[in-house]
């Protein structure tokens, strides 16, 4: 039996959601809680959850890998070995409000001194992940009270463009999510439930099915985890946060057990929060490459959504696919109405 009985990690924060849900807004502001480390991505965690879900690895094997990997991440981060110094990246140290700490760590003692520093200072490892909520039982079972999990949800019309782009680039060797074989196809593992329905590979149709089926599994897990892991689990609707962030900022503080520093206001301003309209986001080359476009000052909220629905119509998808996309919108609206009542 694979085992790791001792651990360096104190806590880890996952900020998770579907592609295009706005996770990076939250990962930008989270480090203004001083204990939270700068943003890291971990496809290793995403893929180990996938392998366990597909029964390609034993539970003890998956759990041991998760513990070892997260221990190594916080160990290396805490002496600036695993720190991104590329200026333009979202995970760049220079986007972190305490970036100077990571510069100073380069010149301090490391290696044997790090576990004691982590035990004393109790840093929180900070990860952005994609699509792992439906497959995250292994994380909660393994990490227990060491985990914080924030799930970001968003209106499907605002996510669909990025997801179509992702499927257009599906065969790129720059994507690192687990693929599986299905007949002669090579598909993302999460596409297995509906790939038989899609005889031809049309990026828009795959993206719509992905968005809807992930949404269904997401809502199931939210219902369970809100009760089962109440102290460690939080759901934030993107639209509600950017229009009125304060209630959710308070919930984040209660979840983590620490308060935001006075650097928060500057970061919120950079992210244009609060906003008068959901689409009033920040412009960047990366966001544009992922499908972001500015809002139209002449359109209201409903008209902005209608514009994005029309974008999907222009993809010449089947009627059943478009119906599924509309169904995902209704599902999202119903979920918000039910949970705000």
C-alpha cells in the first residue's frame, strides 16, 4: 500500500471552475490575504484526479501522489524555486501584491530550513485548477482539514467562446489534460459520456456538450459538498461578485480564517471590481486570445448575453446542440434563483 504519513503542507487553496469562468480574477486578489502564496497551476493534480476517476490508479496511489506533489510544491515555492518570473504571465510573481517576498527568498537559507519555516508561518499553497470539482472526492478524502476549495460559476454565454477555442486547439501539444482513446478518436477524458452522440468533431458542438455536462456534474457536487464540507467549501457566482463583491469577500475571509490586507482595494481596482456591468472587465492580450471582448456601452446585461448567444448560432451547429446550450443557460439561471431565494 502506498503511503505518506508525514507532510510539510499546512493548507492548500483550490480556485476551480470551468474554462472561461473568471478564476484568474479571484486568484489575483487572493494573495492579498497575507498567508496565501502566489498563484500556481497544477495539471498534475488535475490529471491525477482524472486517473483516479477512470480507475487507472489505486486510491492509496492517488492519495500518496497528491500529498507528495503538494508538499514539494509548497517546499519549492517557499524558497522561490517554483516561482514564475515571466512579466506577462497571469501567474507571474510581479502580479502578486507581496512580490518582493519572493525576491528576498532567493537569497535566504533554503533546503533543510524550509519545513520548520512552513510549520511556523503556516503558508497556504494557492492553485488554480480546471474542471476538477466532479472528480475532487479524492482531494477531500486525502487532504481533509488541509483543503480550502472555492468553486467559481458563471453564465454559460460568457464561457462558451473560450471553450470553443479550447476545442479548436484540442490537438495542440501545448495542452496537458488527460486524453483517452475512443475508437479512432483521441478525446479529453471528460468527453466520454457524450462522444458517441457527436460523430464528427465540431469544436462548437463538443464545447457545448462539455459545458452542459460539466455544469450538471458541478451542480450535483455543489449540493453534496455544501453539506459535507461546509467549513472548507465555497461557491461564488462570477456575475454577483463583480457587481457586489463585499458579501463574498466576507465569505472568503470566513472560509480562510484570515482577513484581506489593505492591498485588496488596489487589486480590486486593477480588476475593475465592482463593475456597473458584468462585461466591464480588463483588457489584456491573454484574455483576448481566450475569447474575451469588451462590453458594448449601448447594450444592457440581457443584450450582452443575447450577443454571445448569437455568436454560438453563427457556428452553424445542429438544432439539438443549440437547444442544449440554451438548456445550460436555463439550468444556470434556475440554480442562481433557487440559491438566492
